[in-house]
């Protein structure tokens, strides 16, 4: 019995590219979508050409190439350029053109804002054909490593420590140089000549000068940290016990019915607090919903932000963070004081009543009501368990009662909140682990946002194909 045989390499074949691409190939969807875009209206560079000079590449096939690459785990411009010479689908998709790595890099560099507009255009189409619902969205953030190592990220503490150690080493080698000069230009202890020691001192002095400049730059910009390779990136906690790394933090809103990404915002702020209002507003406007329910995890629980979002018609279901495990002998904590809404007073663990004594305003302009019982604290036998001072004060935000009502509502609607993970989490798993997007390839927050635009557009394209099929879409 013979083996299955292929076609002879010497056989001449009469065929065309069109017949080699199946009707249900994803690249056909990419081709149609991108051809429908008005690249001139979107503002892509070289969408309009001049009569003089060398003709540039049309931005449409370059966009097609990037989207195809992302759907097939090809992220870098160099690898995409290589695919144009060997991948039959790519050759069909961009009509046999072979843009270089440099050309592809320039495409992303020169069209950062335009790529964001492409994401919006694709979503507008999805909304038009009814893929988006209008009732519930989920908000979460994803941290992706920046093009900057932790060793090249510094804060005031690390800069001061490095300057101190560098100066100590310079002093040591200066002493070694003096010793070498006394012994005919050779230090027996370090086994170095005077010239070698001088070279080391020059390198240490250059390092000292570099960190002095970083110290001055950090002081001038008013930031808490500075990155050498990517100045916009920040060192932030990665979560789930992964420690710290230099990253960007992107806020992402996904719609509950389609699981598609509605909107995103790339930031270098490691905290999620304060994002509900802005992200809820943009999602509500895009979906054209009268009211919208937004699900978010504990990291977004911020009373002022939640109430502001509620004013805009966004119902926030956000769990309150749990208090850390505290031993009873450590003393009385804030949670041990009970507040009575009707009487507007607190009751301490010893049974004493704390009345509203005064108002105070913090640096953010928020007003707090201060409650205390000075006479009871003075005579309390367990005062040491409560405070190190003469008396204990409890500050309560002016809007805390309204926030407490939101927390009570969350408990009643906790069943709805349980859908949050299935709405928002798998987008990050697909993009980071299935597609291999574990770091940014470019530098700067604008370029990081452009990379996000491409990836989120590709993700929504994948979701649309999964929901409707290639031919249906």
C-alpha cells in the first residue's frame, strides 16, 4: 500500500490567489471590514497621496496585516513582515505587497489617534447590527508590562540609596588610589594599578552624576518615580501575589450580552479608584442607554466616585472591601464603633455615645463630620485599647450615609454581581495568554494606547466572528 502523496513541486499549476482562500476564512472578514473604512476621514497618514515623490503604502492593507497578525498570535512588526513572504492568507489579504518592519513600525507611530478611531468605527458597526446590549456592563483593569525593566525605574528612596553607596565606593577607591601611589602605582590589597583604579573612579563618578540628574529631574517633575527607558511607565503592584513591575494600567469596559469591549482608557496609575464615573459615562453614551448597571470589583469602591456615577444614571454594584484580620487584643478599630443614622451619633465598644462635635475639610475638598465624647474618653479604663491620645475621634464623610445605602443595595443584588467575572475576565486571558500579549513593544503612553486599540479591535472582531460566523458577519 502506498502513502498519501502530495503534488509534485515541478508541476505547473494554473490557479489564482482567490481560489486558494476558503470562503469561511477569517481574513475575508478583515478584508471587507477594512475596505469599508474611510481612511481619509479617519485621518490616516498617506490615505491621500501627492502627485510628486515616491508612492507610499496605502494604510488599509497595513491595518489588515496588523489585525490578521493579532488574531493569529503574531504581535511584532518583524514577524508580520516575514509573514508577507510565506503566508498565503497574508499574501492574498494585502495583494502580495511586502512592507518592511520599518514601514509597519512607522504605520503605528504615525497613526496613534487614528487606531483609536478604528476601534470606535468597528464598535459602531457592531452596535448597528445589534451585537451590543444596553443594560449591563462590567469594568476591570489589566496591567501589562511596559518596555522598561524594574532596574531602570527609580523613586526618591532608591536614588538616595544609590547615591550614598556610589559615594562610599568612590571614597574607598580614592583611598585605594592613595595607597597605590605610595607603592609605585600598585595596590596589593585590591591587585589593581593606579590607572585601573582611576578608570573605576571615573565610571563611578559618571554613575553618580547620572543619579544626581535623576534626582533633579524627579524633583522638577513632581512625580514619585521616574523610568529611564519609558518615561511614562510606572512601577505598580501586579496583583495575585505577582509583586511589582513597571507597567501601564488599562481600564476596560465590557458589555454583558456580547462580552465585547465597549471602551478602554490607558493610564499609568496603578489604582482603580475614581474610574467609575468616567468609564460609566462613556459606556452609557456609546450604548445610548437610558440607565446602565456597572459591575466592578472591590478596587473600585470609592464613595464619592460611586455617587457621582449614580447621578449620571449608572447603577454601581461594587463590593465593599473586607477589613483585615485584627486580633482583639490589638485594640478597638473603626469597625467596632456603631453609627445610628436617626440619632446621628456613634456608640463606642464601651457603650459611650459620640456626638457630632465639628466639621473638617480634607485636601480633596470633601467635608467630614467629627464625632467624639471627650469626657467619657478621659475617664475610660480601657482608653489604651482605643487610642494613644487623650481621646478618640471618628471622622465620617458627609456622603457616607448615601454610600452605606449603596452597600446595602449591593447585598440585595449580589446575584447580579456574580456575573462580573464571566463578562470581563476572559478578555484579558485571551489577549494576554492566548495571544501572547504580555508586554508592550513600544514606549510611551500614547503608543501603549495605540497597541491597545489594535488588540481590543481584534478581540471584538474575534467575538463577532464567534457569535455570527464568518459568512454571517
